[in-house]
C-alpha cells in the first residue's frame, strides 16, 4: 500500500524507471516503496536529503484579507496587489496547501503554516508557490531569514515588520525573530 499522499500512478512510474535501470533515489515520500522495489530488483538506494519546507514570509497573508476568497494564489496575484500589501509575500490563497498531499501545510485566515512533523521534504509546495517563497532546508536547521521582500528596508519593515535587506552583513547569526516558523 503506498505511503499516505502518494499516488499509485506515481509509484508505478517509479517501479518502471528502476526496473529500466534508473537510479533509485529514495525520496522521503516513497522510501519504503522504493526499498521494496530494490529488494526485488537487487538495486542500491541513493539516499535523498533530509529536508523540510520553509516559508520565506514572516507574515503570510498580512494586510491581504481581500485575497482570501481567490480561487488560487495565481488568481490572487493577477488581481493586483495594493501599495500597502507586500508584493513579494504570501497571498494566503492556499495553492501550496492543495499541492501538499501529506497534510503538512495549512492555511487559516490567509496564514500558511508548515507542520514540520508532517513535512517529508517532497518539495510540492516549492513548485506550487507562484511567489517562490518556499525553500527546502536541512531538517535540523533552525535559523533562516523569514522575508523575501526586495523593497527598501524601511518600506519592508513598515509592511510586515521584517526585512531581508536589513539582515545583510549581520554578524553572529540571526535574531530570535528569524527562527523557522512551526519549528
């Protein structure tokens, strides 16, 4: 039986590829299934990286309540952002939540949260985010810049309280505010 969230058609394609000699990359989403296939074919696994999703937006959906009803994040962005809204941040419409078949993402009132215990590092959220805000980071890492804003520092801080520009040249690590959301 495939792992939770794994599509049977995907598993069949993996099985065919391994049987045809492709490397057996053990993605976190299907490592048990790949191991079973390798046991039958005599192949060797290539271990995948142990990573988790990180949303590089400190205040997802902030000042964007009007976009909550958008059918997708793409539609929300295409509707246009107002001057008081961060053009680089999460719009909170939940396209990433739909893409995550493992239930590791949730959205409430336009705020997207990553459940690190459920995240298996598959990267579906990275592909789904039209704002390019998800990064795959080492599972044990804890400090990241929680902002993707490219505006001048004062404007970025005024919009959401953070600024990636203001962290340039910072020595001695990030402030506690920069800790990984949900970690």
